[in-house]
C-alpha cells in the first residue's frame, strides 16, 4: 500500500527537485537535461517528477521564477537600507554581485538558458519583470533626485549589461589574469555615474 504523502512531503520533494534541476540546467543547459536524469538524481522512479510538474519546461520555468524572485529580493533589501539614490545604486550593485557569485547556478539559469520568457509561465514573466523594473526604477530615482541627467531606462539597462558582463567574465575565469572583479565593477560604476551626472554635479567633481 503506497504511503500517504503529507503537504510537507510534497513541499520537501518539490524543493529537492528544484534544487537538483537548478544545478543540472546550469551545468548542462535545457537540452542536456531529461526528466529521467532528474529522477535518477533524486532516487525515484522516472514517472515521479510528473506528479509534481507538467514537464521539463514547467520545471525550468519554476526554478527560473524562483531564482528571479530571490534576485529581486536581494536587490530590494539592499535598496531599502540606503539613505539616498546615489548610495542606493552602489548598494544595489554590490548586492547584484554578491547574489551572482554566491548563487552561480541560479544566476546561469536566469540569464544563460535559451528558453523564452512568455505567457505560458506567467509566474516566470512576473518575477523577471520585477527584477527588470526594479533596476530601471533605481535609475529613475537618480534622475528625480538630480544625481544623473540621462535617459533613465537606457542608463539602467546599460548598467545592467555592464555588471552582467563582469559577472560572466568572472564566472568563465577570464579575469584570472586581469583586474579584481570588484575593482572592475567599482570603476565601471563610478565612470558611468560621472558621465551621466547632471551639469552642476559634473562641475562640482572637477573643482
């Protein structure tokens, strides 16, 4: 007679499955992972994962949504502790780096998986949009405070692209003989802030 599964049993299995799936997708990509492989890693029958998720795409969407959610949580927490828009930007940048380096598998499935973010998995789209809106909102706040005088959307996305590039270079080992990734991120951030500063602030910096 099969054992009755409690809600906690179900939650624990889903958590473990998502943990294994995150690591496998990050290492082997979407096409390099099968439901059978996930089942083998968990020590269960090949059909068991289908009791908790529709298919492999559903698992990937779930773990990516979780990763984006944790990512946005980290950025929002950093922003909440900063007293002004400029220091908020620095705190968020540090939180971004810390998340990416402490959670390399989660970071890779967020940005290095060739799978669409579409209406088929609304939770994934909502969490990805949350992260994107938060980053551009930070730039909007700096414009409102007179810290920078540029298009906030372009500035926010450019900052995101730059720090993502630093993370990718670090994770691939390309910075082994180059500058420290934190020094590179600090230089990139300060240079962009100087270039985007309002005319009055630019004069203050020169004096």
